[in-house]
């Protein structure tokens, strides 16, 4: 019992350390806060279109995941990636090697530079979404970024309001 609690505590510390590292290595430009319009897919998932590394991508919001981009995006942009030595997991099971690299993206008028994100092969999940009439997507905006930006989702108005870290 004690060992399980200790391991859970260590995992929490690692998660906090990686969130702190992301904030320290990530730079922001633009307003202290901004509100973005969201769209709703056929199964009620929320998404937005936003520029990532100069390319317009469709990203779902996923409060139960990390921020992830499809490995095909990294390849097409020729991004330098680091192999984390771990397998990535998703709804469809193991999705290959977990690779990581920094990206620059815009969320409304806020520019986020050097954000470390994971890149995974999302082709199986994308195929499932296509078969269910969902829009073609390029990745997810996950819990660590939504938390860092103190995100507020207004489901009635379909908006996402974010604030730069360190701003009131």
C-alpha cells in the first residue's frame, strides 16, 4: 500500500516538473488574455482551427490527454524531434514511439513559442473519426496546455478564454 502511494506521489512530482519545465521553456507574445471561438463536431467534441508552425491545423480540446500532434505534421514540417524512449498510448492502444519537439502556435492573438508537444501516429484514430463523419484533425490541445493557460470553456457560447501564465 505504501509503495503504491509513493509511486503515485513520484508520478505527480514528475508531472509537476514537466509542467514547470514547459512554462519555463515556453515564451508568450500578445495580449494577457484572449477568447477564441470553438466549433462542435457531430459527437459534441470541441475543436478549433489554429496556426501551428505557420500551418493551419484542426485541434480537438481534450482535457484527458496531453497536447499531441500527428507525426505526419512533424514530418511535413521537417521538425527536429527527440525520442522519449517510451510508447504512446491512445484510445486505439499503442500508437508507436513517443516523440517530442517544440512548436510555435497561435491561439487567437496570443502567440506561444517553443511549446514542447508530443508527436504520435494518430492515423488509426483519424480513420475512426473519418468513419464516424468527424472532421479531419491534426492533434489535440491537452490538459497541460489548458491548465498552463488557465482555460475557461463556455459551452453555451462555444468559446475558449485563455490567460498567459503569470498574468492576473
